[in-house]
C-alpha cells in the first residue's frame, strides 16, 4: 500500500531516484517539495516510490510488490519513466498497455553566452521577451503545458520563468520552466506549427538558458523528438543519453 509523502519529507526518497534516466529537473521539483506529489510504501524507510507531475516516475527496486503497487498508482493515461531494471518486470506485467517511446536526456554544457545572445536575434516584426503579468494569459494560450504545473498564473509568475517570441499580441513560440525546484528547471518549448523552423524556439531557449546562468539555476533538457535533440545540441547541451519511456494506455488502470 502506498502513502502520500509530505512535501517537507520527500528528500528521504532521493536515493530511490538516483538512477532516473531523465527528467532530472522534474525529479528535483517534486523531491524538493516545490511541485507535484510523491507516494511511497513507507514514509520513514521507503523501498519504492512514484513521483507524479504530468509525467510519472518509478524509483526503487522492482520487486513484485513494488511493480504491483506502483502500476496500480498510475492514472488512466500519461507518460511513464522508469530506471533500466524496471523495463523487464514492467513489460512482463502489462506490456499490452504500454507503448514505448524514445526520449533523450542531456546534461548542461559550458555555456557560451555570446553564442546564446546571437541566437536571440530575430527578424523584423518579432519581439523576444520575458513573460510578465501583462501577457501571461497570451503565453498560456500558446500552450497550456508552459504553465499548467503551477497552482495559478500568479504562482507561475512568482516561482517560474518563461521567455517567448511575440508577433503583435500573440506568442508564437515559448520556452518555460515546466517544473522548478531544488535549483533546477525542466524546460518545455512550444511553437505554433506555422512558425517553426524560423529560429524562434532557438531564440526563446537561448534567452531562458542565459537567465538560468545569470541566476545559478541548472536548465534541464529532455528531448521528446529529433528536432528537440538537434535544438538541444545547437544550444550547447551535452552527453545525450537515449532512454525508453512509455505512453500508458487506459486499460492499465483497470
């Protein structure tokens, strides 16, 4: 049986997630108590646990009890990330309910801030700016995922940070702290389809990373697809590590 781990007590779970294959900014946000939820088999001496914050991450040894309890904790749909030794027992239990998907985790590099600032140059008619109270609703309209892990837009403005490219009153691209806590920020990038491949995501991400460097925050990049891999490499992220995540089918919750 799993129990909720209070925000102030989640650091006890940190050893269970040392082998997390990716999403390290998200892990840091949950373990720091800043965001999300954490469940474990025991609060004082946990042997296995799950972190919930849009993505779902398993930690600990994949014993039969752990596999059963953590699978039962999942919502009907979502994205699941597990350490390497979980893949075989997880597939043995519910392979038909999981669709594998390749992701690529990166590490922060030695940032070339001159290059980052060159990336921020835009064509005429477009403005690169930090999101403020005056336009955070327009930013949310670009993509709810940029802000939806926060309690409210005011909470986002207080604890998060986002940069975007505006065309008139509309954001066409943005780079946001999808999750933040423990000195790390997990990056989310969104661009309207008709404005892709024009350097707007590169500019927004460069501004975000430059802000992180200035404020001693570690930016964390976890790529969902090949364009994201190429963008991360161009920006200066290093040591790409592919891993397998899973898209969870609704039947898994039955």
